[in-house]
């Protein structure tokens, strides 16, 4: 390892320590609980909005497909109770998009994004000079964009097998054996959380930061979120006994704790980037003197 590599490693290790300290000193766990609760309250309105949008565009996209795409990256034991409640709500709800309920669904779903915006701005030590209406429009725009991505993935997952079968009929079998079982949804389930994290860092903070500046925190968030999802799925299936503590609220509490962990990881990733940016400013200031 070269001296430069040692220096870079030391910088990043120092930034990790600073991020953990900043996270604790600034009430990161409290902010994580706020984000988790806001996201939990935004989940149902978001699904209602996406289903209403799907119904207004096409009748060929089933609700189950949309739900599976949204919750595909969640541990199964955590997602199952929430999904069952969602299906019950969808079975009895009016799925009209241009209704008061549809408008409110978009607004309430954007509350979860707005909570993330506040947390990211604080973590980066930015000052958000955007007026309230502009910040809220950005949050609503991200909700609409997220819904459009879900519908695009659902549509492609329905259409792709048709073209795959056509291709297999036209091309020799040995050339298309790799297409067996190919689906679009699995790729979307992986890509959507990754893109969501990237979007949170690029769009939501009060200041603008370049891709190379945010990439370390984004990668840290991806890695920690994957480990947290794997670990939490093992914990919830083997060790947790929420039903003994929360009775009928066990499923909701498991989902809330899962969101809480992911919110903390997201904020920690932003704190990591903020620590790197602060260290870079200090180095530049020392070089200028």
C-alpha cells in the first residue's frame, strides 16, 4: 500500500469516526425515528397513489404486481403484515386519481420525502434557502417519479415475457436458454432502493453536491442497508417476539423498526459525506494559508 493510499484510508476512517460522532451529537436517532414514522405514514398513501395512477393509465397492471415491486426489497416477515393490510385497504378504496382522496394521497406521501429532506440537509450542514412551496413541489415530484418508475417496471415485467417468447421462437434454442426465467421485476427491486438513495443525496439537501462528493456516503448506505436487511430478516424470523409485546401491532412495529434502521443508515451516510466535505474544506484552507 502506497503512502497516498495510507493517507486516503486515514481520511476516510477519520470521516467515519466524525460521522458517528456528529450523528450522535445532533440527535441522529431522534431524527431517524421522525423519518421512520413519516415514511411509515407515507407508505399507504404512496401505494394508493400508484394504484390510482395505474388504473387511470391501464387496466392490465394488477395491484399485486405493484405491491410486490414496492416491497420486494423488504424482509418477507416484515413486509407480509403490511402487504396484507394494504390489500384490504385497496379492496375497499376508491382508486380514482383525480379525486380529493388522490390529491391527499400524493400530499401525505410527500410528507415522508420531506422528512428525509430535512434530515439530509442537517446531515450535510447545509442551509436550505428554497421556499416552502418549492421544497414541497420537489417532494411531490419525487413521489410522482417514484410511482412512474413502479408502473414502468410493472409494465415491462408484463411485456418482457411476450417479447422473450417471440425471440425464443425466432432464435435457435441453444442461444436463448439463458432467457428462461428472466424477469424485469427482480432488477427493479434491486435498482429502486439504490436509485432512491442516490436521489436523496443529489436532490434533497439544501445545497448542491457533485456526484463524486456524494458517492462515498451513497456506497456506505448501500452496504450498510444490505447488511441491515439481511441481519434484520434473520432476527425477525428467529429471535424476535413482537407478538408477545405488541399483540396485533406486531407487524406494524416490525416494519417501523426496519424503517428506523434504514433511516439511521441513510442519515449516517449523509453525515459521512458531510464529514468528508468539512475535512476537504479544512485542507484547502490550510493550503491557502
